[in-house]
C-alpha cells in the first residue's frame, strides 16, 4: 500500500515536471497568456469577479490584436472556471492563452488541474509567457525523517520535514554508574546496571515502533531514520533484536553528537544534512545496483529497451520498472490502408526526422496512415 502511494506520488511529480517544461518553453505575442493559481479554500466567485474586472480593463488596450488575444484568454479562463463549483481541496491551477508554435502558427491552449498536494500560492498574471514558479515549489521534497537521540540521560524522538522540526516525545533515565567495588558487590552492581541498560534500550525500541510505525498500514511513517547520541546506546539500539526490523531497514545514518535532548537533536540535523538531501539519489542508486546485479549474474530476470519492456509489461512479468524521466520517445499508432492492420512504432527525435527508414520505405509509407501519436511514457 505504502509502495503504491509512493509510486503514484512519483508519477504525479513526473507529470508536473513535464508540464513545467512545456509551459516554460511556450511563448506568445503580446500579453495574452494567463497564469492563474487559486489556493485551497479560495472562492471561485472571487476569481470570477476579478476576471470580470480584468476584462473591462483589457478592453482599453490600444493594440487591436493584443486586445483581442487578451480578451480571448480571459474569456477562456472564465469559461473553464464554470466547470468548478468550488476550489478543489489542493487548490486549482489554470493556464490559458494563445501561444506561438515552432512553425510560427498561433495556437490556443487551456490547461487546468488540481495539484497532487496543496499549493499555497495565489497568482494572476497576464504576460507573454506562463509563470511556473509556484509549480516548482510542488516538487520540493516534503519527506519526513525520524530522529532518535539517545544517551545515558534519556532519549528524544523527533521528526524533520523540510524546515519544520518537531519533538514527538522525550524521557529521562537514571542509570547506575560503574562502581569500583570488588568482590560479590561488583558482580551484583554490574548485573543491575546491565539489566537497567537493557530495559532502557527495550523501552526506546518500543517507543520507536509507537512513533514511527503507522498502525493502519503497519509500515514506517518516515522516509528514513537517524540515530544519534554521545555514547554507545545508539549503536546498541540499532543492532538490538528488540528494535523493529521495519525501522532497522530505514536507518540512514548513525551519528555522534556532543549533547542529548534538543541540543543533540539540532546537532544531529546539521550532521545529517547532506545524507538527507541525497536520500532520493541513494534510493535510485540501490535500485540501479539491484538491476546491474541481475545482469551480472545473468539471471534472465531483466529486460531493457522500450519494445522488450512493453512486452514484459503486457505479460504481467514486471516486478520493478525503471524509467528515465527525460526519455524522449513518441508512440505512433499506424494503420495499413490495404490490410487495416494496426502497427505500433516507437520513434525518437532523430527517427522522427527521417521516418522513411522506420515506416518501411516510400511504398510502405503510402499504405501506412498515422492515426495518432503520443509520448511513450504517458501511455
């Protein structure tokens, strides 16, 4: 369940990246490109009234061509907003206007969608380009990381998400010190000391499960764990059988800090800054490493290239799919006019420039009609 949610989120992020790239490359004549963003709990009626006022102002633009383009874009925005009774829970993003295509022709576009997470921005701009700064903020990581700061005086449990630090719980402990007494007293004190130490580690392990495992999904609720402390307790915890194996798998780093409590928490965040920023890279590196391991062992459990990968997907034989997000290949659906046979072709930009080599020559190309094309990754 958690893996599916993470996959869905990554797909949404990829879609936003692709959209941002397309929007940033679009240009128009004059100021006829509207960027409109409404945050959650905004009112459709407020924006509709604002667009009405903008329509009145735009009517005074001196240039007839620019005036008509701007008025047309405002009208498109007004019409699209009529499809919404209220602003969706995560807000509403709308881009509309007339853009100039690569071959110099004008084309009207309207794009509206609810972001995959709340967008905390309010924007209305009329320009010769679309403004995507607020969309880029959606791509910033909101992963939550867990921290356990443990020393001989007590333990702190905390989380870090973006720049937000939160202390979940902390407790103190009174562990007996080492004694210099000899004889039977030394053995008894050592036994008591080890017992209390064991109980301390057990309590910390149990609380870690309570704070960092989601009871509804039975999965960790953090993207990674940092264990910190000034003594050996953190290492003992990480290696203990009492520590939940689901959390052991999430340990990103074990760091030495000079303090316990909140000061130790702050120091642990500073010392882990680099590894936290590279979590996505580390995950991808592990995934690629597993793939190359399959190749090196020649297990036969791997394929590469778009054609073989699609065949494996159709067979339901794929456990893990690795996709390069900048893959620039289009999928063509062709129909043979003589036999009515449907043919699928996947072409990159170079192949598209000289399609005769891939559609079977001049005579074959005459008999193949293009029914449609789309980016291969969106299929």
